[in-house]
């Protein structure tokens, strides 16, 4: 059977593939600890769940407007005003089936074949495929561990060509947890303004920032920056609602209208019940965020301390999200039972087999020296997983 060319250029999500392998091993009765999938291990807060039940009881189970119900769009507009001091009209926001769906719609509505999209690495695994599916070209720009994996103005300037249309920024970052400061974003904005390119600011982890650091969006730099920025966000990470599939975007109304067209011919509206729940999530009590953040912070500090105590491993302290991105290259070119571990993929395969610990190789994020750990799991599980990893690494020669 002959498949489309676009399919041959796309690989399955490595994070979901690793999780599927771990689940398969568990189904076979093997005790596997997973640091793989990025979703909070907390229940969706009760008041949000109750809003969904109420929506069902009231019969709110039919099609809605393609780009979201008015009360959810109003809640999003208010969220931007309240939290970010950014003003949008309802026709400048849109709701989709998760943040990934937002990014896909945006790429389809905004990019043309041959356009170039600058993506700093390490990057979230789906950015390059989404760009490729739109016929555009991902231009990956490496960052340095010593610089907390942040794109510098100089590196951005060097990557821009006449074909550059878009820059993707992700703060707090998946996989590194790095958080851009206001001054760093202002410096990038100067380069962006000079070359008249657009920005996608992926802010899905906005509320998960540690050490009382403020969150700052590049859209806050100036009205000019805001006019050239698409802010992507959602309720998945902030409110432990990954399965509810509600993401949203704010940006220029002309492109938002185009994204509505794309969505109308693919999924149509997001889930009606989840939209009602999202209204309550955004407008209701926010106490659950602090509860999650405190738990994540305790895990973050323990995980990074333990990782840095492992021979040859070094790990930056993440400023946000719930990921750590340690450098494991010390163990490359070691051997196990006659097999050489050549990079992060081999090492993750070894740790899954030998230690029964599931991780995601840095190769999937554009930097092979590293491995991503999600600490969205209990502290005791993290301790046991690290014990297993240390024991397995000691067997490598």
C-alpha cells in the first residue's frame, strides 16, 4: 500500500511511544517506573469535575460553535487581562482540542510551503513535525546547557533568513524547565522586530514556576510585539486536565478566523462538556495550583540533587514545568553484555530493560546528550526509580 509522502516524513511521538512500551511491560506483569509522560499525577479539582457533571445533567452535550462557546472565550479574555495585563477581544481567541491541536491549526492556517520556522533546541517533540506537516521547514537552533538552554539574540539573528516566517518560544520549557526573564525576552523582541517575523509563544506551563519567579510573556514587551505574537495555552497542565483536551490561542483576528476554518473541516468544536469545565477552571478558585506547585517543587529539588550526585551526571535546576533534563553523555560508549551504548536512545532502552525505568531520550528533543525526566509522579516513586537507575549504571563498563 502506498501512503502519502507527508506520513513518511513523520515519526510517532517518542514520549507516547515510550509510555506505550512501559504500559505494555506493566500489562505483562513487569514492575516499571515511568518518568516519561508529562501530565500531573493529581486529580482534576472537584469543583471542575462537578461543573462537567452539571453540564451533562443539563444536557449540554451537543455541538457548539467551532472555536469555543462564548462564556469560555470570555473567560480566556479575562484570564489574559487578569494574569498577563493583555487585552484581547473574543474574536482574537479560539479554543481547540488541546494545545497540540492549537499549534497544528496555527501551522496550517499561517504557514506556506517553503516558509522557515526557527525552533530552539531542546524543543518539545511535536514542534518540528507540526511545521513539516504544513509544508514548511523547521530550522533548529541549538542552545547551551551553560546558558540554561535559552535562545540568545545572537543565535536568533544568525538563523534568520529571507524565508523566516516564525519563531517558536516555549517558556517554561518542555523538556528543560527553563524560564525566560523579561530582559531576555525584550532582547529577543528587538531582533524579531528588526526582521519583521512572527512568534508562537507556548505558555502551557505558565502557572508552574518555582522560587517565586514572575512569568513574563513576549507579548507583554510592547503593542508591536503583541501584534506579532500567537499565545498558546490551555488548561491541561495547570488544572490537571490533560484528558479533557482544551487548549486555546490568542492572536490577530485574521489568523484566528483562518484557524477556525481549518478546525471546522477537521474536528469541529472541542468537547462541549470539557468547555463548561474549563470555564469553571479559569474563573473559579485557583488554590489547587499552589498545592500542585508545592509538591512539584519538593520533587524537583530532590530529583535534581540525586541526579547531580550520580557519577558523571549533571543537571540544571529547572525553573518551571515538571521536567528535569540531565546530561548523561558520560555513559555513552560504555558497554553492557557486549553491546555499546551509543547515545540517549540506547541508554534509555538499557534502563528500561535493566532497571525497569521508562525515560525519554534527549534525541527526541533535539539534543542527544540528555534524557528527560518528568517528576509528575510521587516522591517515593522518584526515589525508587533513581535507586534502580544508579544500580543499573554501575553495571556499565
